[in-house]
């Protein structure tokens, strides 16, 4: 039970990356009023939470209806998370956990950034959606384990909301170097989890048996 919580918290924290989200949010709202920042933070967090909880609850069922096995889900999810962890370690971005350059340019001129790019893809990006489905699938329909995964997700979402409210202060205290160091550390942890997911998926597929 504690292991499930630890894995879920680490995975969600790494894929959502509240501090990185806060840094981008601070840039996008640099000249905005406090009330605007607070409104965007509230709406963006609530929308992203709804998206992720929805994917966590019905994602596996949707994939099963498409004929995708749990073994395939674990393997593909592990590969996706591994790619994201590599980006984090080398401080690169391809849109897996953050916005692309084109999306950043589009967001600059928007008055309401709560849905795009804040809620998605900054918070509820493809990596986090995949992680939510994968972690819920690993609970094997155990209600207690599922509750732990959802609770872990909401805890990270709460920390993300707090980070958004304190975005400017966090950016000043940590600076670019501090943000990159934290990103690299989380990337290393995520890479280990990703490889374990791949191992589990391959083992369950039966490809190596006999």
C-alpha cells in the first residue's frame, strides 16, 4: 500500500512537474494582476484535475474495448515515461510534459490561458494521462489501491495549485539552475520506474517464456 502511494506520487510529480509548470505560468502571467493569476490557477488546476481523474477512471476500459492488453499498456506506458524521463534528465522538451515553442507563442496572446496551455498540455499532458491509466491498471481493480492512486494524483494537483499561486516567488528563489536540478533528479527516479513498467509488461506478455 505504501509502495503504491510512493510510486504514484513520484510518477505524478515527475510527469506533472509542478515547479516547471509554475515557472512557465510565471512567464505567461508576468504582467498580469494578482486576481487574474489566481483565477487562471484555480480554473486550470480544476480542469486538469477533471481530465486526469477521467482518464484514470475510464482509460483502461477504453483501451480494453479497443483490444489493447494490460501487458501492451504497461510496456507502451513505460516507454512513454522513459522518453519523458530522458527529456527531464537532459532538460529538453518535445511537448510530452510541457508546451512546444509554437504553443508558447500562441499562448502569449491569449487572455484566458486556463484551458490552453495551462490545464492541457502543461498539467494534464499526454505523459500524465498515460501515467494515470497505467497506475490505475496496475491496481488490478483493487478499490483501496485505486483510491490511493487517485488520492496521490489529487495531492500532486494540490501542490501544483500552490506552486502556481507562488509561481513568481518560486522562480526567484530557485532560479533556472535550481529548477533544472530538481527536474534532473525527478527524471532519474522516473526513468527507473519506467523501466520497471517495461519489464513488467514484457514479462506479462509471455514473449520471453519458453
